[in-house]
C-alpha cells in the first residue's frame, strides 16, 4: 500500500434534484448540427472498437476456461500461441517465485565491474528462457541488485540452482558435414531396425529440417527429437567423442525452429580465457564484412596461444560458441588467428551482434550472485487473490450501476453502458500491450470503476442546469458536453500524470497499479465523452425524444 495524496480526482458536489422533464415545441434555430451521416460514422467507430476488443479477449477467455486436461491435448505450438495472446497474470495471481539477487563485485576490478550487473541479467534471462517460463520479469534494481519474478514456477530448489550457478562459456568444434550426414543415417537405421520392418524409413531425419546449412527442428518436433536423443539406440549411433547440442530458438515465415548441432564432446576452449567481446560494424576496406554487423573477440595471453593453435589446425571447420549448454553461434574458421583477436561474422542484425557480445562477456566474466530475498506464492493463494479481486470488482461495479440508475434514471443507464465498455476496453488494451495483470493492477481497475462515472456526473449535472435554464433537450445536451469536457479533461490529466509517475519510477506492484490506472483513465475519458454522447444524439436526432430523464 502506498501512502500519500491522490491528485486530480475532481468530484463535484451533488445536489439532489427530481427528474427534470421539459416538453418543448420546435423552434426555428440551430440546435447542435448533429447529422445522421456523422452519427453513423461515430457508431461505426465504436462498433469496430468493440469488435476488436472482444476479438482480442477471446483467447484469454478460451485459455483460462480450459481445464488442465484440455490444455494437455493441444499441440505445444497452439497452446503457446494461445497463451501468448491471452492476458498475462502476475506472480501474485497465478503463483510462482520472487527472487532478489545481489551481484558480488568485490573481487572485480573497477573496469570489470562496469556492466557486470547487465551481463548477469543476460545470463539469467538466457537460462530462464531455456527453462520455458512464460513472461518472466527480470529487471535491474539499484546499482547491483536484480529482481526476478517467475510466474507459475513452483520448483523452488531447481529455480535457485538454475539462477545461482556460475555461467559456463565453451568453444567446441562442430562435426564435419559428411560426419553429420553419416550420423543421421546411422540413427535412422538403428531406429528403423528396431521399430519397423521397413529399413528405408526415416524415423529421425523426418523430424528435422535444413535452414541455411544448419539442422533445425520445428517447434512441434523439439520434444520428440529431445526424447530420441536420450534413447540408448541413438546414443550408440553417435560417433565416439561427439554429442548433439541444442542451439537457439529462431522464427522463420511465422514458424519457430530450434537449431541442432553435432559437436565434439570435449570443449577446445572455455570462457575463462576470453578477455573481452564487442559488437561493431565491419570496415569498408574488407569487402567480405563491409557494413555488416560483427563481434570482435579478445583472448588473454594463454587463450590467444590456445586459440591460435585451434584455428590453425581447423581452418574451414565451424567453431560453436556454447553458453550454459546452448549453442549461441557457430562461425566458420577462415584462417589461423595468432593474435588472440577474432571476429564473428554472418550475424543477421546489429541487435543480434550486441546480444551475442553481451552473452560472451557474461560467460567470460561471471560475477557471483547471491539470493538476499526469496518468496514463494502458492497457486491457491493466487486463486484466492483472483477470487477476492473479482468479487470486489463485481460488488463495486453493481453499486455504481445501481447508484447511477437511481440518481440519474435513464441517463444513468447510458453511463452504465459506458462503464461496461470501459471494462472491456481496459482488459483488451492490457492484452494488446502484453501487460501483466497483478493484484495492485486489479485494484487499479476497481478504482477506475469508481472514477469512470465521474465524468458523466459532471456532464449530467451540467445538463440539468441547462434544462433548468429553459433550453431544449438537444441544446442542453450539447451545452452540457461542450462545457463539462474541459473540466473532465483537466481532472483526468492530473490523475494520469500521477499514474504515469507511478509507472515510470515505481517497481513491481506499484508499476502494475500505474499501468492499469493509466489505461483506465484514458479509456474512461473516451467512453464518457464520446460513447455516451452518441447515445444521446441517437435518442434526440433519430428517435426524436421530447424529454430527457436525468
């Protein structure tokens, strides 16, 4: 809970009046300039927004309404796609782990300490991604601390071991192409002989694809291939001194793949010998790398000698760069490199080069991390939080709806319609921005429910004053909206500024509250000013009602 003042909530004093009915006769003067054409366009805009919002919320409804058995029947790719398009629930709503780490820079020189926390974050993010945690939160806090939230992770010891272990960077030679093909054929023969009478079948290679000279595995086949690589028959078919290692995930033509490499079991070099790694753009003087992103490597004295020997006897072969058991890159050795300064080419973009350089520096300079705070949130607690939050949201919503109907009659129903759309748009925008809904964020939505009708209260009171002054319903509505809009705008802007400050400078729960409050303020302004005005214009222009119950 955050103590302090809440700015920008401009609540008018309410004076109770009876429902005002004003019977009027047509007069010969202009009454607002609302045309059927403009009304149709505004209705079409709102309808489109509603349809888009409902379409974006459908995956959320489908995913969270499915039972665990139904989710298990879906293919992994479809389930991951459905989960990705659904509303993300924070740690406090679905359970998981909260860790606060501190990077120990006491044994590092001032030069080495620069960026040590960023490198540790990259290593941890790499490991968490391998583990398959969906929407983890990993962020720097202060100068030397890292805040990690792992929604859905309940294996406490495994998470501690995964995050706390020292980074391992290795350089391994990739098997020659002919040996790779022979190995794949041998695996197929081993599996076919045991599983089928058809010795020409390809039970293993049929699961693989080729991409730019590399072996890649489609996402739906990764689990099957990984299982086969642990099969004793497959292990027997792999040449002695070699092992299969997974590479990074990548996407091509809308489909996800993972690279697979056959590399030597014994690493040629480790990250202990790497002194530095930097990303840059290739010099124009070398046509092979001109204006291309590259990564420059620099080894220490022992590493330079070892690297010179490795490159000298393996020209033309590929050298895999492995971090924490995952192949990050496998460049071709073009020549002997005696200086200990090497470069990695063939990188797709400068962003990839930067990422690879950070990963290499992280592996070469592991900074010890220690867990200084740890909390676990069980799924039952998260379920209770969701239930309590939704109950509070429903009760608050119903109280506001009842109050508006009693106090403003039919006009109150119009405000309630805007309130319903307000909630739909808020959740749709949370999905669209890939935001994570936390318990404080749910509190922000509940607060928005109370604030959403604030604008309508200002407008309705202004319309009442105009009707009491003797204006026609159409003129009273137009005057009420035009004169109250500035006040509503000012009130919302001041609150929005406070919410944006919470989002910018807050962390964790405070930031989640700021996100939902900001979205709620913007959406409530749209529904209160734009949507409700459409309903009034429809009633007065198309239905030609003679009285306004307000």
